[in-house]
C-alpha cells in the first residue's frame, strides 16, 4: 500500500540509500521504464561534488511515479537496494512526529524491505528505514505512516510481537529533546548507585554491609573478571530514592582501605558517554573563549629559539601568560605559541613581530586558530582558486590508450596551414601520433614574441585563428589590467571579446555555429550514456564536445574540453543540446585561461 493521489500531485519521488557512484544517467535508465521523466537530480556536496546518497525524480504523471514506487522500491543498483518514497515537501510534517513510530530489538536479518512489508498492512507509509552502520543493522528503525490512526493501529498490534523469533518494542517516535527530558526526570528518582575504586578483597557481602546502613537494598553486585577476581567496581540498588541519595551523599569521596571511593547514580553507557561528551565540549569551548584573541601562533622559528628566548622576544608588547616552542625528540619543530593577557597586547605583537627577523629567520606571527577553523578557511580558499583556475596547467580528460578520434576536416585558411588529422590506435600498442590528443596550452610557450618593456599596463593583443569551412573570421582579444571574471560573454567585470569579420561574411550569426561537424552521428542521449561503463562515459562526452569546441577555439580546444569534462554528465548532455549554453561555458573557460595568462605575464615582468 502506498500514498498516492491528491496528496502528492507533483509526482516527485525521493530515492535514498544510493551508491556514491550512481549518476543521473543510471537513474534515468532505471526509472524511464515507469514513464516519462521531467527531471532527475542526484544531490551532491557543494564543495567536493560527491554524492550525498539520495536523489529526486520528477515524473510527468503521478500514475507513473506511483508505478515506480510500487514496482522498483528496494531494487538493487550497484550492489545496494534503493529506498523510494514520496518526496515530502512539507518539513513540518516530517518534524511533527505525527504518524511516526519507533521499532527496536530487530533481528539483524530484517532490512528496509522486510520492515516495509511487515508494517504496510496498517496504512500508507511515507518512509521506512532500518538504521545501519558499517557492521549492518543496529537493531532499530522507524516507520512514518500517513495518518496517526495507522500508527496507533501498528503499535497496538505489533508491540511485543515476535519478528524472526525476537520480541520487538513498537512505540511512538520521540525526539531527542523529549527523550532527554524523560531521562532527566527519571534521573531525579534514581535508586541504583554505582561504586568504584575499591580493593579486590571487597565482595558482595562486604559491599552490602557497607551500604545497608542507609536503607533496604534490593540487590548488591561486585563485578568480576573471567577468573572471578574483583574489577574494583559494583552496583547497589536501594528500595527508595531517598536511601540511594543519602548513600551517594555520605559515601562519595570517603576513604576505604586506603582508596577514595566514587559513589554516584548508576548510568547507562550511552547516557554516560553523552554526559562525558557534553562535559568535554564545554571545557573545550571554555578554553577557546579564554584564549580567543590573545593566543598567537608563531612559525619559522630558528632551531636555537627555546621557550625562554621566545618569551623574551615578545615580552616588550605586554604580559605573557605562556610561551611554548613545540618540540619533537628534544628538537624544535619550528613553531610555537605565545599567549598574552589581553587582546590589545596580542594585536600589537602581531603588528610588530610579523616579518621581523629573529636570529636568522623572518617570523610569521598570527592569531592562533583551531584546527577546524583553519581547515575550513583553507578549504574555502582552495575551492575559490579551483573554480577559476581549475586545470589551467594540465587537461583533466584522461589520455586513453584505446581510442580513435574521428578525423576532423581540415580546411586551408589564410591564417594558418592545415594540420594532419590525429588517429589513435584501438590496439594496446602505443598509438602513433604527432601531438597529444588534447592540445596543451601554456601562455609562456606562445609563439607571440615576449615584449621586454616593463610597463605592465601595455595592452597585448592575442590573435586566435579559427579554421572555417565558409567565411573566415579573426578574433582579437584585448588583455589589459582590467579584472576578468567568469560568466557569459557580456557579464560585467570581464574582458569583452571583439570580432572582426571579412567582407565575405554574409551573416555574422554563423560565427556562433561550430565550424566542425562529424557526419553520421546520432545525438548522445542519457540512455546511451548510461549503457556505457562509467570509465567510458567521459570519453564519449569528450568525443562530442571536442569537435564543437574546435570550431570555436581551435588552438584551445583540447584544454577547454578537459576543463568542461569536470562538469557532471547530466549538465554536459544539456550543453550538447544547447549551443548557446555551450558557447557560454566555453567563454568562461577562455576567461579563466586569459586570467592565468595575465598572472603569468605579471610574474614575468616582476621577476
């Protein structure tokens, strides 16, 4: 039974538990059998672009989505059973807990499908999941029904029943806040206490004699190892909470046989771990707050600098609470920390000492950062550089050994002589070729003479010849000191490309069309791409992209192809279908290459 009809008119499905390598093309190949699909999106991490393990599929008709949910749920893709449910666009319903139940003490053999089949008899299921880790099922799960009545019926029928010879508990779902509140209320009425740090000669009888003075004990137990020897801790359960509380107050910290006892409320392992974690986080935050703005990181220290010399160098700028050079095996690691008593003193020390030569080396001084903060900053900086200069120096597209590139028609141009077509042998022997498949590009290796003038504001004109089967066109790009951004050709903040047309050009719009076409090729579809092995999909896309890019930027075709192949396959298919979008992406790549050329030229003039 499933939730269909007017509740979900958009015909949108959520597909979870996906293998990291599952792509939109694979899902299209799988789900297109159920009916026409409007869109598919695999959700990915913004920074790494790796799959988050779930996707959304929008069908044109709700009936097709319902058919996919009925017939394809829990089918296996790349070794993992997928989990399909209706896409719930109302987060309030998910968070309210209405119709949501919790099941625990599940047998390891019960998976998502078995749980779904068991509870689907009680009503429409919005979602169903057995919680797992790297070792398999963790023994509990959740089922979210469409109505609270179905949830109540499932609880009344299944709670205490046997599933695969194990008695399961089924109850209403409770949020973490509710569970912690209940746990806190129970903690205030404890009767079981925990005692540790006593000697090995203490047994059950002696422990009972020690604590019976506080009230009636229901059970007393000293924990022992496999040899029957005491492990130094045990439990005492009193009849009343007041008696247990009195025992904790009187015995905690008391000496017994030369050891200081610890006596406290008995806790479950998960509760104890949670409390220790909260205490650790609190101490960590207090330490961060205490040193915020006053602790300095100093690196590039000379080997002769020790704690005393480090303190002496920074002492003129304020009161130093600590100075430490980090060492390993008695030798300096080249960095350390200096902590001042106030942020003003620390700021002054950074201003005065950063770059100053101490002994034989210039120091680097900055405010100390936690590892998490430093990692986040470095990751952000790295991704910003990658977004502009990704693969400027090397093409991303792999160099295959088994490859045949269809011959690109060579047309004699008034600007450059024809070049021979490049063939790649399908055999395992090294292919015979004159140049690499994707032409490398380096601004310093350009045939254009380098000017010796030190004036960095000099405008340099780079002419890119484009072989055309029809009218000829010369493209002149003005590269100056202005900022070059990314985006479409007319976006602000970037160099504007200028075109000069010969008198034989009848229609300037022809320049936008690719000058190179491969005859007899069918359009590349998502199904064709999905039918190919993953390692060949980028190669297939490269085959289609390279001739199109060659017709617009012949000299940079290989470089631009490698850059574009970093994009997801689904987006590349859209680019192949839309010449305008492809041209926009190509111009973005050219802008990145031009920005790198300006950087290289600047370095040349400076050095």
